[in-house]
C-alpha cells in the first residue's frame, strides 16, 4: 500500500485542485462512502511503462484509479515532488476522474484540439496549445515549446520543471463543471518566479480572486512577465501567457478570469507586459522593455537603457538611468527621463515631457503638450514644438533663481539655422524648425 509520503503527495494534488474549483476532498475509510478509490501497485501487475490510470464518470469502475508504485520515487526528494514528472501523473489521473480527457484523442466523447493529429499525443497543434503548461491533460508535460524557459523533458529533468496542478485550460473546464473557488488568494499576493532548476520548481497556473497582486523576479536572469490571463481561444495566449526566467523550467500562467495588477523584474534584460487594468511595471536593473497596453499605467525602467511603451490610458513613464526610450501612445501621459540621453515621444493626448538630465530629444505628438526644463537639463531638443498649442515650462534655477518674466525669456531666445535656442549657459533648449520667436511669450510658463 501507499506510505505516508505518497498519501501526502496525493493530498497536495487535491489541494491544488481545490484552490480553483468549488470542490472539497476528504479521506474516508470505507469503499461504500468513497467517490474515488485509489490504489498502488507494488506487485508488478501493471506494465512497467504504465504510470497510472483512472476511470471517469460514465465508465465501468468510475472513480477507480491505480498507480504504479514501481515507476516513481516512493520517498521525499524524488520525482513525486511538486514540479516532478510523477506528481504530474497524480494530477493528470485525478482530472480524468473529474471528467477531463486528453486533447489528442476522442476518448469519453471529447473533441480533439484543433491542429492536433488524432492519437498523436505530442503534436502541439494550433498555437502550441497541446502542452502541459496549458493543459495537464497533455502528454507533452511542462513547457515543450515557447519563448520563455526551457523544456524539462529535453534536459532530462525528473524532479522538477513540469506543471504543478491544473493548468489554465483545465481550470476553465473544471469550473464550468463544478463552479469556481471564489475565495482563494483574495488578498494582496506576491507571486515569486523561480530562479533555479531545483526540486519544487515547475509551472503553476495562478487562480487569484482579489487584492492587488504582483508577479516578482529577484534574480539576475533575463525574465519575461506577462500579466494577461488565458483567453480560452485558439490563438496565442489561449491557454495562458507564460512568465518565467530564461533557462529555468518553471514559472506562471494566469487562469481565465484572474487579474494580476503589477510586475517587478530583477537585474537582467527583461520584458514586462501589462493588461487592460492599471498596472505598475518596474524593470529595475538591466536593459528592459516595458509595455503597459490599456489602463492608466506606471512604467519604471530602473537602471539600464530601457524602452517603455505606454499604450492607451493616462500613463506615467519614468526612465531613470542610462539612455532610455519612452513612447507613451495615446492618452494624457507624463514622460520623465533620467540621467541619460533619452528619447521621449508623447503621441496623441495632452502630454507632459521632462527629459531630466542629459541631452534629450522630446517629441510631443498630437494635441497640446507641456515641455518641462530644470537646472541640469543639458542640451535638449524639442522636435515638434507648436507655438499655437504647446507650452514650455522653465524652472527659475536655470538662470540662478532671479525673477524673470515670460517676455524676458522669450526675448532672450536666438533664432538659428537649426531653430529657436534658449541658452542658459550649461543648459540649452532647442525648438527644432522654428524660424521666429513670435508667440513664444504666451507659450512660456515659469
């Protein structure tokens, strides 16, 4: 029979199912009161290449399962660990017992995933949805192919690197059948990405019901964090978008219906992608690419030459150090450069642009924009200043703090072959293409 460790691993699998589904499992001591009857073969009655089986409802011996005790490690630290290959077997068979079928055959009257050849279990199909990170019912366990992470099977891992619990497509079907758990992870939750290929590392689907949540990575590897949930369509992201560190066989997907608000990466060259709500994306060190998409987002590049793209909404883009590129998109956005030679582009909407220190290039885009300059601004250039709608805001520290009027500042500007130049000594502002100073007084704020 099963030892205490094996029984404990089964209950960990049950707990993972309960996290997202309105079901509760408890151990009973009589066959008559049991919905599931689970056995362990240690007498060599099962074929050596059979890991386990479980009969679903509607089949003979429904709810009966048998697992091959000779095919897995029966003590702690082996492949029965969460994230290990044999732990997947437990979850896979329990999901059979709850009515789920394979994506590659029509057993139990189920349909086959689009693009998967019938009875070809390792055919990834359309949009590569037939793999373990999207459905634990796949035979292609873990992350078989994709832009993040690494395949556990390809590397010969057995104790880590596989899916942990139901994946997003499984969760959607289970919730349709039994209802959703509406209270799991209802507070502010921090989901920390694994940083090494060790026991316990694997791919988990996030089911979260509330709070302000964040996916975090604290290491030096390059990482991708995507806050979008599974769409449940035949498309990229249909089974979820994978967040993970390069070279690590583990990470997160987000189940359909879940909102994760924020992302924070580490010291590598990272890609952070927001969703439709108001996100805070923080790149920290490295050359990062942050993309806010919809919502009123805050994007902070951190140290390194970063690229920030806001999308729609009223976004705040902060470049901080190095040579950053800030592209706000539509909406009334605020763009703040840092210490490097930054490139700031507003787009549609009434934007506020401040290059910070360094010799920066500013482009406001459509609508009435505000360009701000302070002492130490460097030699900045504004490529699309429109004197009829845009404004310039100069801090008095640029000329030593004395009182000056807008008319005096406008009169001090020089018309050159490149445009109109405001010269404050070590700091200069060039309005590219302007051929006269008429109208500048009304456009200057102090």
